[in-house]
């Protein structure tokens, strides 16, 4: 991998479950996502995890993508009407 390819790739925003929840609360103060839920995602293999010793590091963007599906089981999510 050359230096140019490394520059084009964004740096993964790796966070612990507690910091994932803190980031979500910063984006949406009323979020109901809990640290227990994020740890469950890790346990169930729903999101990739990198272990640093006993610390689970999760890519924040993977969690956001999981929480924001555009198509679920072939059904497209529609925006709410005003």
C-alpha cells in the first residue's frame, strides 16, 4: 500500500462501548442506546471489534451504519411526514 492510498483512507474512529454511547449522546441527547446494548452488539458479532488487551475497540461509523439502515429486509425506510 503506497502513501497515496493511505492518505485517501479515513482513519477509523475506534471507541470503547462507553465512548460510543458518549458520542451518540453528543449527536442525539435523547438517545436510548445504552452501553449494555453496544456490548451486546460486540458479543453477538454484529459489529467488528479490535481487542487491545481486555479493551474492546469498535469503529463508531460501523455502529452508526448499523443504527441507520436504509433498507431492512427489503423494505425501504420512509421519512416521517410533516
